[in-house]
C-alpha cells in the first residue's frame, strides 16, 4: 500500500502535463514569421541538456539523478516557460510560436537548472519539480520587469537568467536547510557521498566543455544584427579564454599541495567568463576589455569556491555545485559592467546600434546615465526577487507532500533509481 | 593456422570496400546544385555516430563493440546507401552527389543501427555487416516504394526508417535465435553480462541526450520550405518534451520499488516522442497536438518495455535495446497518424503547401482519403518488407561463414577486442 | 616554503596572459566585415576542446591532465595565435578580428594539441605551455611561408597544421627523451600507467567520434565558394568513411589474437582519412578518388601504429598517442597528393575556380608544374621547420625552471591534480 502511494508520487506532474496540453490547444498557434534565421538553437539545447546535465554528474553516486532530473525538469519547464513568457505579449489571446520562442524558453529553463545545482543531492525530485514550476513563473515575471519596465540591456541573460537562478537557488537552499537541521537529527548524514569519484569528474567535464564551447552561441543567440552577433561571439570567446587561463593559474596558486589543480575550479570557474561578459558582450567593450572581464571572472569565481562557499555552508546556505561562484557573483559582476558601459555609451561610439543595444535610450529617451541607473535597478530587483522568491519557494517545498529527503538519503541515486 | 584464418575474417569487407570504390569511380560525380542550404547535416552525423553509438554502450561489457560496430557499420553502409538510393534516379547513368545525398545516406544508415540494437550482443561482427548490406539495399527499395509508388508523406522517416529498421531487426532476431536455441545447447549462457553497470548507464546517456537534442534537426532535415521546416522543428521538440515527462512519470508508476525510475525507460522512451511525431511533424497538427502525440509515445514505449519486451523474448524474439519500443511501435503509431492527418487535409488548411506535404494529392490528384489510404498501404508494405526481409536475412546470416556466436560469447567485448 | 614556490609555478602564465591583454588593447579592433557567413566555427571548437581533449583521456590515470592541459593550452594559445597570425597582415598597425579570425586561431591551436599528444604524460604542464607558445609563433611563421611565399594549396591544413604539429611533436619528444634517459636513472619508471583502462578507452571514443563527425566542417571551413565548400565536405566525408572501414579490417588482420580489433587503431586511424584528404579536399579528386585516399590513409596509419611507433620509441622518439600515424604520415601523404593534383590541374577542368584553389597559378602565373613544385617545397619546408623547431624547443624545455617530470611521475594525474 505504501509502495502504491509512492508509485503515484509523480502523478501530479502528469496532471500538470495534461493541463499544459490543454493550454497549448487553446492558446498556441504556429507563427508565420519565418524569415528570421535562428542562431544558437541547437547549441543552446546542447548546453541545457548535455551541458548542465553532465556538469552535475561530478558526485560519485548521483550521476543518474543529475542527468535524469536535469532532463525531466528542463522538458517540463520549457513547455511551461513558453507559456509564461508569452503571457505578457499575446495578441488576441493567441501565442504564436516558432524556433525563437522555444529558444527563449530553453534559455529560461537554465534558471531552474542553476537552482538545481545549488541543492543538488539534497532536494527530492518532487521538490525540484515544484520549485522549477514556481521559479519559471516568477522568473518570467522578473524577465518582463528587466526587459519592459527597466528596458535593461541583458543580451546574454547574466542578470535575468544567471544571477536570478543562482540567488533563487541560494534562497531555496537556505529554506531547505533550515528544515533538515531541525527535522532529521536522528539520521546519519551521508557526507561521504558529497564528493566526486575519478570517473564522475571525467563525465562532468563533458558538461563543462560543451557549456564552454557553445557559450558564445548562447550569449549571441538573441542579437539582432550580424555586427552585433559577431561582436557578442568574439567577446564571449575571449572572455572565456582568459577566464580559463586565470582559473588554472589561481587554482594552482591556492592549492594546499604543491600547486595542484582542483577539478572543481576547472569544471566551473573556466565558465565564469561566459557569465561575466554575458550582459555586455554585444557592447563596445573592446577585445582587450573582454579579456580583462574574463580575468576578473576567473578570480572572483575561484576565490568564491576557495573562501566563500565553505563559509556560506557554515551559516546554513550550502551550495553543492557552487552556483554562486559560477552564476551568482559573475552574474552580478556582469550586471555592474552593464551599468559601467551604459554610463559611457554615446551615439558617436555606437551609431545606429545605440537604440538597439540600450533600448531605454531609444524607447524612453533615457540619457546614458539614466540607462545606467535602470541597469542597476534591474540588477537589484532581480536579486531581490531571486532571493525572496527562492526562500519562499523553498519554505513551501518543505511540506511533506513533496517528500523531503532524510539526511541519510542525500547525494544518493539509490533513493530515486533502480541501480544495477 | 586457425589464427591466420580468423585474422582474415573481415577481408570480404575490404573487397566490398574496393568494389564500392570502383562503382564510385564509374558512376559518381559532384553535383553542381549548390544553392540549397543543407540543414541538419552535422546534427544528423552526431545522432548516427555518437547518438546511436553511445546509447548502445549501456551493457556492462559491450561498450567497445557497441561503439566500434556502430561506427564500422555506419561508415560502410553510408557509402553503400548512397549508391542504392541513387540507383532509382540516375541521369545518363550518373549519380550526382552533394551534402544532401550524404545526409540521405546517413539517414538510411539509421535503419541498420536500429536493427543492430535489436540483436546487440548476440550477432557477430560479420553477421552485422552482412545484415547491414542487405538491409540497406532492401531498405532503399522500400523507401522508393513509399516515396514513389505510394507518394506517402514521411518527412522524418518514422515509416521508412524507424518502423522498417525495427521490424527488420525483430525479423533478424527471430531468425538468429532459432539457430542459437538448437545449436549451442552445451554452452553456458553468459546472461549476467546482459545488463548495465553504473558507468555504462551514464555513458549511454551521452547517446540518449544527443539523439534527443538533434532529433528536431533529423525530422526537419528534408523539409522544403522555411515555414515547413520551423513547424517540423517546433512539433518535434514539443513531442519530445511531453514524451520525456510522460516516460519519467510512467516509469515511476510501474516501478517495483517505491516509485523508482528505470534507466531503460529514461534512456529510450524519452526519445519515442521524436519517432512518433516524425512522419507528421511538417503537417498542421497544432502545438497541442504535438504534445498529445508525445504523451502517447511515452505511454506506448514505457508499457512496451515493461510488458511486451519480456513476452517477445519468451516467444523467441529477444530485443536487447528494446528497439520495438523506441522505433517499432512509435513508428507504426506515426504511420497511423499520417493516415489520420492525411484524411483531414484540406487545401483551405494547407494552402499552397498541400501538394508539397502530401505529394500524392499533387502528383496523382488523390483526394485526402486516397492519400490516407496510400499512407496506410505504405506502412503495411514497409512492415511486411521489414519483417520478411529481416527474417530471411537473419536465416542467411546463420551460415557458418558469418561466424555466429556461441551463447558463452554473447554480450562480451572479449570476443572482438583486445581488452586492457 | 617549497610549497609556496610550487604554488607560484604557473604565475609566469598569468604574466603572459596580462601581456596578451595589453597587446589586445593596443592592436585589436572589431572588424566590420560581417557579410561573410562563417561555417564550421562551433564545429571546430568541439574538435579542439572536446575532440582532442577526450581523445587523449585513453590513459588509465591521465584523464584529468589530458582534459585539463588540453583546455589550458588551447585557451592560452588561441589568444596568442590570433596575434601571431595577424602580425603579417596588419593594416595601420591594427588587427581587425571577427569570427573568422578566431576560427583560424582555433585551427592553429590544433598544432599545439597534436604536439601535446606526442608527449602526453611525459611533459610537465609548464613544459607544455612553453612549447605551445613557441610552437604557435613558429607555426604562424611557417603558415605564412606556405601561404604567401609558396602560395600552396592547403585548405584543410594537412601540411601547415597536421604535419607541422606532428613533426614538431616528434622533435620535442626526441629532445625531452634525451634529458630523461640521463637524468632520472634512479627513478622507477611508472610504465604500468602508460596504458588504458576499460572506461578510459570509452571516454576516449567521445573525442574520437566528435573529431570524425566534424572533420568535414574543419576541412571545409576556409573554402571560398559554396561549390568548393560542398566538394570539400563530400570528399572529407567519403575519405573518413573508407579510412574507417580499412582501419577496422587492417586492425583485425594484424591482430595477435584471432582477429581482434585494437582500440588504438579504431580511435585514431579512422581519423587519418580526414587528414589525408585535408589539403586536396577542395580539388577535383572525384568521389572515387576520395574513397581511395581514405583507404590509403587507413593502411598507412594502422601500419604505422603496428610497426613504426614501437621502432621510433626504441630509437628515442616515443609518441604516446601515435600522432605520427594520425597526423604526421597522413599529413605528408596529403602534401604529396597536392603535388599530384596540382600537376594535373587545368583550367579546362577547374574553370574559374582554378585561381582560387591554386593561388600560385593566379597570383604568380605559375604553370601546373610550377604549382606542384611549390606544393612540394611547402611540404619540405614545413617538415624541416617542424622537426628542427620542435627539437630546439624541446631542448630549451629541459631547463629546470619548466619542472621536467621524473620517470616516476609520468602518465600520472597525481602530479598535477587533487585526486578524489
């Protein structure tokens, strides 16, 4: 009888899937806008499903769950995000979809996967799915504020995707942890599973490398001209390259054992260059500027892993994958860079591109300073919505219906999978 | 002396390769048609070589053979398929080739890899190569019937590629099994190798995820306009997403242990959405329709793995990868969907696209009902040719020259590889 | 204190990274040339970072180093190569960059990764980085000679990238080996680590397959018309396919145990078809010719692994990955093929393409024979610069500051990584 109930635990998801079908039947039609050549569609899919999925396989006995929940979450969230995103710009109550709609929904699903990284191994499948559904709706609302209220430049989504997802994740982690500390005292924590094996660190590199390779496609996917697109690709590539070199050097520098590299830094901080340059990659930051941004990203990220993550864990905000160091701080850094570059933007420098890149300067006739202020506000509001939204969602996820894990069940595929 | 003979066993393949070279010198020229932008070429390669190859690494000690034979088979068959396919539309005895020819040959090679999945671990290398060569020639003939006799719509190949390859594989499996059951009684079956290890299930996910990611490219590769292309991509993506959610939920529902997921379902049934929507993905099925098709695919496929595959094995048709549940039944399902959507097709709904999507309605002036009948006949003929062709080919593959495996040699890399 | 010094060992790299930033600020601007559709950019990235990286994970305890150093090297070298390459064609002391510049820099970084393969497990990280920086500068100079002095056709880089990188690597290997034989006598060589495990051979196949899949993109990336592009893709694909079939057959034929395949051949010789056709893939070699070239490549490469590599190791030129058989000899073979096809080139055959493919025949009004001679000279000069450059660089890399490995430290991640 107990078994029967536990077999039914994912049925609410099936109900939600059926509701999605009904909503699609009612609201969604194919778009006829087809002249637009969509860049980055397939590359972004690789990042979402292979990149995030395999990056999180680094735990020695949580690879199935990392790959499986990543897939389950993204497949559900992408359908839901498409509706949520389009809610604000329907015409005659119809949502027109094409490759770009799906690409945007893919990008939004990254927020949920980032949050998954923060609570990897400590949240149950049902908790993750509940969190993902709420986070997507809130994230689309926040995205709309960033884009339509503040008219903020955020082409690669470092503000509205990376920082949002990371701080939402920290909020969730804080809320889930409170629960565990009080409720599961009798259980022996399975701390020994919270670490990699030799092979799991190699499979994690599959994810890490594919994320790195396609990051220029991700950041440039939503650019609107070829000049802007090429600049976004070049800047992202350069920032990733210098962040990679910096991460290796700094990892060796901070080593406790004769300058050895730490795989955690290599798998993650190398990617921080992609986040850090994300929101500004289509701006005139110069090639040297892109390299400099990447160096800063590598430094921030490795220092975060080395010093900050252990401290956060102590004060009750564990972060399994260190998403704060890969997505959180580099996202804030990128947001602050948009403030800087917006404040310096002139029509002399940008020509006819100015209004496309800084929409507030076109739509609202903002000055450079005004656009810079809006960038800052967009960042602050995103952080606020992320942290508060994550904390509330995490607290809601504590109710027993979402089957929270006992400490003895953490970081363990055994809970969710038939193992060989 | 025995060793020398066994070293020569693949020499007939070299002879066949040389014959191919001669045929290419005689018949093949570069095409000058170059204005056509070829979509999906590289993505399809990833599916064929990485996708199919890694998906089949799930057995604990057959990963080398899965990857190796997949590669060997595809590299040989793609050359052969290019000739076989073009045999029916040569001009002045010349075959003109370009990227599209190779893409089509790649797609045809998928039939052989599907069949490989049905007999994974139980067919010898020589048997596989013999089967592949015959299956390709028969498959190109069947493809010609589907396309030119019945003028059937089958853009993603769910009829002529997936259903054909799967039922051909079941025919082969039945024929090979008969042999084994009678001839190898004294051998101890190495049944314990017919299962995954923790790591092999993770590497199989590489294949599974890349197949999933690029399936929209596969289904849409041979569309002829941008509107049709985008619709094919969107529909395939939605169907995959809902099939994935459904597969997870149903896998948990059918679990014998507290709602745990079964990796076999996750690796395979998630992809059934791509097959199920394949033949109709360029039609006006609506976004809600695509999601519904995917849900159906997930249900059919997981139920197939859970109930049908063990029964088929009992009656002498083992199916190592369960291709019947991933390619067979979802392919038939897609074929039946073409009957449905063809019967409902109107020029009011489709406009000028009608004749491109349903060629019989243009070339043969068929009514919607006539096209629907042709779709049904194309499916039935494909199943017949697949099953009968597979059974006969499998019986021929039993002759000793193809070095059939003893039961003790099954599911084991040791037979074919120098292992570390 | 010793620990502190060893923690600082990569700091010179950080200094070099900062110098690169300064040079980028001074010299580099975004290009406005944006009409050009860049093919093969992302595909080449996959080859460089995933392809080369994972191919070299085949050693049982050197997977972290293979992936890590490959990434570190490429990320640094790609920045440096972009400057070195552009040094010869600056306008007003400005280097204009766009996607193509980065693509070309990516391609140049392949030389360093090929050399890495030759000394995989025996060179220290600092040695590799020193070698990479020198090799890139010398390689760009050699590239300029091949392209601008000899006006040699080398579209896929089999001469200036593959042969150069491989012979530079052999030169380095010879020079490093001399050091080791004399200096590290007391150490016990860790020879048992110089081999694969079951899992490491599977992860190496990830690299191998992605290299194979995207090789047509690599060879065709720098073509200048769609006709030429499609021919390059088709020829490369066919050559890879026949090389793959040949490698399997020959691997079985040379087996010591009943015709078993050797993973080393399968992972590497299958790819030799891509190198062998590289320099001639845009020429009128015919489809049958492409297949024939691939067969030759498979034969040369497998024979090289079987007979030559052990002999080279005996005379003091070890080659861990056998890059001589994958890149060296097939590169020379491709160079000789350019001599052949240049000597036969007529304007009747090539029409208006003649001057684009054989630039010497256009720019310098060379005859077919003159172009053929130039092709030969370009090959010879490349080999000379590669071997001598590699040997000198290797000798310089022996100075203690580059922390050469003791024999007991070879092929071991333990030296460089915090292992789980």
